């Protein structure tokens, strides 16, 4: 029977920066236009975190019942390991999605942007069908597309819009940068699993590109966002704070380009998550200042 620590590991806490970073950037963009609202920022963070946890449990469930998580390196797999019944893991995913929906409804009610309910519904559907359903798009190399859209564009711009009532060009640039970093997090995870994914027919983008090209794409995904963040200095000079992250981004890129694989990619995954969180703090603060 799964322990509390097993459930925490199954939630994959190293991926949670992908949820917090866009809220920080979106709130910073709102603050740059004198429209930041702390309460709505906290609600947006709650929605994003609940969605991320829901995605992680949903992936654990779907990959586990499909048999694609039997031989993997990395965090605890509740379903594949047999530590928790598949129905319990699925229930945990739905519970997290429910929390996200309730917090999202609250945020939409405060902002008055009721059309965002449709966007939220699409986010939940995208979260489930990443590895769930008859034709999961994550198995066809489209996972990065979903992550870029929902954990980049939608998360950042939605955060800004619910506070400011509009979006600004620094918010758009920040959304693109955060989306790329979220994709880098997924790419690092999928690079680690290329050997097993290829065997079971899970055609992630890393599998489709092949390891060599996937590693180069990862390098671009971690370095380019830092440079994009610096562009925001045209509107808010303190955005140059993001350049402090250039060296860590280059180190991560070099480690991957030099061929780290298997368990050696676990620290890269953690480092990419830390980089995304650091980027959210640096750009969000830079825009606010």
C-alpha cells in the first residue's frame, strides 16, 4: 500500500515550478502596468499547481494501465509499481482537477472574464488526454505543444488578464519564454525515457527527433528564454536580472549536449525545474520593479 511519501513522490514535485513560474511572470507583467492583485495571483497559482498535480497523477495512471511505465528511471510510479490501485490514482487526478476547477471558477468570478471558463475546460481536457484516452497526443510527439500552450501562453497571459483586464507585450514575451522552459522540463524527462518509450511505442518528440537532435532542441529551450526575458528590459530595465540565469542555463545545456542519459538526467530535470522557477522570480520581480 502506498505511503504518504509515495503519493508525494507520485505527484512529481520537481515539476511544480512549471506551475508557479508563469504566475510569477504574469503577475509581474500586471504589476509593470500597475494592475497587480495579490489575491487573484494566489488563486491563479492554486489553479496552476492543482492542474500540474492532476496532470502528473493522470500520466501515472494512464501510462501505468498501458504498461509503458514498467521499466523506468526516475520518480515513483504508483500505478506501474502496484503501490496504489489504478482507480485510486485516477481518483487523485480527478480530485486535483476538481480543485483546479473550483479555484478557477472563483478567479473567473472575481475577474468577470467568464469566457475563461472555456479555456479552463480545455486545459483540463488537454491535461487528461496528454497520456489518457484512445489517442493520447503525448504519444504522438505533441506533448511539448500542449505544454507550451497551457503552461506557457495560457498560464502567463491568463494570470495577467485576470488582474489587469488586458495583456501587454512583456507578458507575451514572458509567456513564450516560460512556455519554452516548460517544454525543456518535458524534454529532459522524455530524453531520460527515450530507450523505454521507443520500445513500447510511445513516440514522444524526443523519440521522433532522435537523441542527438532532441539534445540540441533542449539546449535551445533553456538558453533562448533567458535572452527573451532580457528583451523585456525595453519596458522594465530590471528585467535584466534574468541574465543572472544565463550561466546555469548554459551549464544545463552543456550537460545534456555532452550525452548525459538515464539516471544522470534526473539532476538535469531538477535543475531545469529550478531554472524555470528562478526565471519566474527574476522576470516577475524585474517587471514589477
